[in-house]
C-alpha cells in the first residue's frame, strides 16, 4: 500500500522511508477506521461555521443549538483501494469526517472528540488529547482537496504549488523537479505548469489541486466537495483523475453533494444524516435506489440524463427566442407559462415527473422563503410557481403592465460583443430577457458567461453592439441602475451594520426613516420622503394601488415608511427575525437572500445570480429555485448563471447555452 | 523551472542575477540615500543599477526609469543654474534660498524664475534621491519569482517564521486586488459611492464600505489557506527545501563588486 502506483516507484522510496507505513502489513486491513466517534465544533458560527460558506446554513444552526453534535457515534471502516462517497445533506457530518481523516480535526478545528480513529495505521483514542496524531505525520499519507479552488493555493504559481508539499518534507530539489514533471505527465496537466494560479479557470485550479494532493504519493485522498464550482467538462476531467487514482490503488474518500459525476467509480456510498451514518450501500445497491428515495434523503440525482434531456428541450427554445417571434406569441398568455412549460417538457422523460412532483411539494411545505414571496407584491398569489397575474389582472407591477401590453423585453441585446480590450472577445447571439421569466445561462468555464453578465449589468462596456433596456438603447450606467448581480461570493455585497440598514443603504436620505419605529400601524404618510427616494417610491406606489384590493392580507399593508417596506420585504424572505443582526453573522443562504432583498428594495428589474447553488444540497437548491420563481413572479427578469443541471432543468424557463451558440 | 515573476509575468529573456545579489543592490541603493552621495556618484550608481534591468530584457521599464531619472537630473541642474544667477546666492535646492526667492517675488522676472527654479529643484532632488531605490526595487520585484525569493531567504537561513509571512503577503496581493474590484462592482450595483469622485467626497464612509468586506474576506481566505497549507505540511518541523535552485555565479559577484566600488569611493570622498 505504500506504493500506490508502479509508475512512480523510483521516487516513492524516499517518501515511504520517512513514513510509518504500517498499513502495508496486510492488504485487507482497513486503512481508515473510525469507531464510535463523536465530535462537536467549539467555535461559534463566525469561526468554523463559515469554513464552507455554502454549507454554513447548517453550521450556524449547529452553533445556535450546541447540543447538536457534528458527529455522533460514527463507525466507518474503509479498506485500502476503496473509493467511497460520503453523501448527505448540508451539515450531515460528511465534511467533518474528511477533516478527521486528514487530521484537521483535532489539530486545527478544536472540540471535544471521543472514540478512536485510525488513519493509515496512525491514530488512537481521540478522548485522550495527548495521543492525538499530529497533522504533520499525516501529511505524506493523506492528500486533501478542498471545495473552493480559489483559496486552497498557498503559492501564486502553479509549479510552486505542486512543489510545495515536497519542499515541506525536505526533498532535494532535483527530486522535486522530477516529481513535478511526473505528476504533471500522469494527469496530463503539463500545460498548466509555470502559470500564475490567478489566471487558471476553476476547473484547471481543481485539477491542479488534485495533482498537488498526490505529490507525496499518499495512500488516501480526501476530497471535500471538489466539484461545487465546476462545469460539466471540468467534472469529467476530475472524474478521469479520480479514475487514475483508483487504478493506482489509492483510497479515495469524496464528500459530495453532486453524485452523478463519478458514479461509475464509487465502490461504496455512506449516507450521513444529522451527524450519524444513516446507511451504507454498495454501488449496485445505491444504483437501484429510486430517484425519489434519493430526493427524500435530500441527495442530488445520481443519473442526470433526464435533467440533460429537459435542458436540451429548453435550450431549443432559446434558439427561437432571439427573433422574438415565438416569445411574442407566448408571453401575453405568458405568466403561467414558466411552470407549465416545466411540466410539458418533463413528463415525457421517465422518472423525471417524480422530481417535479417533489419540487412542488417542497415548494409548498419546507420552503417558507418562496411561498411567502407572493404577499409582498400581490397578496393574492400564494403559489409562487403559477403566476398570479391572470388571477389578479390588476397586477400593479409596472414592468408587468408594460410587459403584458407592449411585450417589451426588459433587456435585449443586438450584435453584442463582450470582452476585454485585449484579453478576451466573444460575440453573443442576440438575447432577450423578459420579466417574469427565469433564464438559465450555461456554458463551460471561460465561455464568457460572467463577462456577458457584467456587461448586461453595466459593469463593463460592450466592445460592440447595443443593449436595449425597455427597447431603448441604454448606457452602462442605466444598466447598472436597472440590473443587479448576486455574486457567487455574497460577502462582497453586504456593507451595512445590520440587516435592516443593509436594505436602506443607498436609498438616499433614508437615514431618519431607518430609525422610525416599524410597527406604527398607519403612520402619517410622508409622501415627500417616499417619492424623493427614487428607487423605493416605485414600490411604494405599487403597494398603494394594491391596498384596496387586499386590505387585510398582510399586517403591514399600509406603507408608511421605507423602514416598514424594508421589514415587509425582509419578512417575505424570512429575514425579519434577523433584522438587527450584522449581515456577516448570517449563514450563507441568508446572506444570499439578503443580497436579493437589497436588489428588490432598489427596484431592480433584472436580477442576475452567479452560481447561486454551488455546493448546495438538493433541498437548498430547491429553495433557491423557489426563490428565483418568487422573483420572477414579481415581474423581474431573472438570469441565472449556473453549471447546476438540476437547478436549470427544474426551475429555468429557458436556457441560453453559450457553448452551443458558437456554432449557431 | 519556475520563472513566474512576483509581478506580472512577461518575457523572460536575458540574464538575471541571483536574488541575493538583487537584495544586495537594494541595500546599496538604500545606503546611497542614507549617505547622501553627491550627484555625480549618484548618476554613476543609477547607470549601474539600470544595467541589470536591461540585461534581464526589461527594456521598456528600464528606459522609462532612465528617462525619468535623467530628466529629473536635468531639471535639478537647470534649477541650480537659474537660482545661482537669479537670486545670486544659496546652494541649489536649499530650502532657505527658496524662501528668499519666495519673499522677493516683486523683484522681477529673474526672481520669479528663481522661485520656479527653487521649487523645481526641491521636487526634482527629492524624487531623484528615491530613484536608485525605485530602480533596484523594480528590478528585484519584476524579475524574481516567489519561489526564488523564498529559496534565497531559506539559503540565507532566515527563520521560517519570517519566510512564511512573506509568502502569505505575496500570495495576498492579487487576492486583495481582486476583492477590491469585486467590492467596487457591488457598490456600483447598489448605487453606493458610485462614480469616480464618490470616494473623494465621502472618504470615511467609502473606506468603511470597502475595508469591512475586504477584511471579512481576508479572514475567510486566511483560514482556508491555513487549512490547505497545514495539510500540505507547512507545519512540518525540520528543514524545508526548495525546488528552484539558485546559485551565485561570477556575474553576480562581479555586479556586486562593480556597484560597490563607486559607492565606496563616493562615500570616502575620493570620487
């Protein structure tokens, strides 16, 4: 076992010389044994909880109820050469297990640990702190790949990053160079050598991360959600790397939400739930499980074929839309269209009607975020998926009005070329974005998705072509006023001291309004204030019109102040209990919602989300989807940049595929 | 093998010095400033400092710095000339003579010229004296890869507790630049401090809006980096090696000697 591959034997002698390789004694002896292990993070949620910002939903929940253990009485045995998938919902403990294996627990993440853990023959009684295995002794034995490709590099250039582990164990420089060349050849990443890490795409970064993890020829590789930021191509590359490792007899432990990308390589699935092992399945057993069973467990689909087919169908729509013909015909009837379209496309695919059914039930049951989105704009609409415009024709949203009557797209592009002056240039087929519609923007890493999105939001100038806002050519500043981008890393977008102030920030002279007591029932309307603060006034008048239609639907129906409106919007997205909290103390999902809420407050019409579901389990993905639907139901044009085929298939009304457009 | 420079990666033709020789040049430049070497010695030193930059193939950079230095030198000489025959006294660039010139503006055009000359002299001398440091610094920064730098530090037996923070700082520069751009974008989208002059009009508020998310992200990134570095053995005791080989060759020693000589002579008052 100390010699995972024969190809690398010339060098592995030296490393294994310094390594206690007891596991080599008998081939069938387990390489990882975790028995009766419980663990609890001692840090608060601002410490560890945000270690994986995307699973922070759990972590904060964990912190608020200290009784919850990250792991409780876990027993897990992994034999050499096995490829094991740890799956389960966010916060189920799978990441914690990977940290046990690579020694970050208890060396870096502290907390009470009980039970025994043996990794590659090293280990002992976790309860006895003195006998903890120092993380340094695990370095040559366990390689680690982490979730975020941006932050797992210690060096600024790729070759140094590969050399880094070897340098740290004190290998001679000639050997390091030979090892770098060997690993690069093995994984076919020679072209990535000698480059700045900051110029690599997400997929390239993750391949490099795997290569760096294998530099010391470890017996075990643990991967913590390695694909959360990757596109399909990059996942295939990663799959091939895992296959290579498996062929060489390396034990691979993957903690992951997305199950499909390496399904053919997995020997065994371990499902975690609430910090305990809820079930172990061989690949065959797991493959036989029904899709709805996986969904009930909150797992992503193992077979993406139906989703891909649905995507295909939706991308077909995109081909017709640019000339406006079909859309023009469809949209006046259009508002219910999104949901129906979803239904029409899918049932033909066997097995996918089920996910949809679940999507519906989840929407109504465990997605308070979505189901309560309705009341803010039109109190009648309780079903976020079916637009309520037809039920309530006097839908007061102005965009919608113009949308229904004139059928004017919010954003349209003509002969657009996006890019940077020298570095990058890309022609974009004409795009039309209407209100009340969720459009998915897909394409491989580096296809120009983010450049396009930045151009649509006015953050950079188009190299050529025009962007029309409500059918009139718009300058970038106007686009910036009309559009909003929810960044993948929401932390950049939150500025204020409290959640409520966050909403009122940038609304002009709203300062005194913030301090206004909120639950004053009908404060004298300071009309001057509300109309002067331009962005919000629009929303206010909307509410005015609505008042007589639905007088008692929500307690805060009479708009008095911006502060009240802010609270109402907050409530609609379940953020009201946190109104006084500091935005940075929220969980990842809450931060995302807060950013969206701030966009709603600013009266933005186009809301773009960049990878909103990366690293999310199924339930959270569905929650985000419902949120998107809620936005669309408010008449916003929603554009989602995503690699998540499940999200795109279940929630997007149509798909713009930048890869495909190249040929067209 | 690793030739990605600390700064922007560019053409890497030509001859490059050992990082330790570069550090030595940087030290010399600082000594030059410290000992206030006279103009002639300074010009010679600057010329010598510019040579390695050209040898490394950084023509544009080298020319720009050379032009800047000699323009400043010319300006300084001109101001000397003007002030000497204008106000009729005082050494060029001295603050007292400049104030004199300022007081006697009414005396006519000569005095006005003298004032201009004094101000120009003051500025040119001030900036010019920094130039040797700038030139050697630019050379060291643009032609040294991080791994070379780290290797040099390890060879010089600098303790790891200094080496690692240096690596982290270098690693963080691009991250901060990227974060800053993202935050400015986010502010533009929210209509907070948008526009070119907003930062100037509300400096404190803008600083807060930028600094807080910047620090928040730095916290997250630093934790992730620590985790990644620990699992790759940064904490292992014992000697850490370097993949990059650095070697002091004859031209390293020669450069150091050639640059030291005029310096020593100038300080000794011979030159």
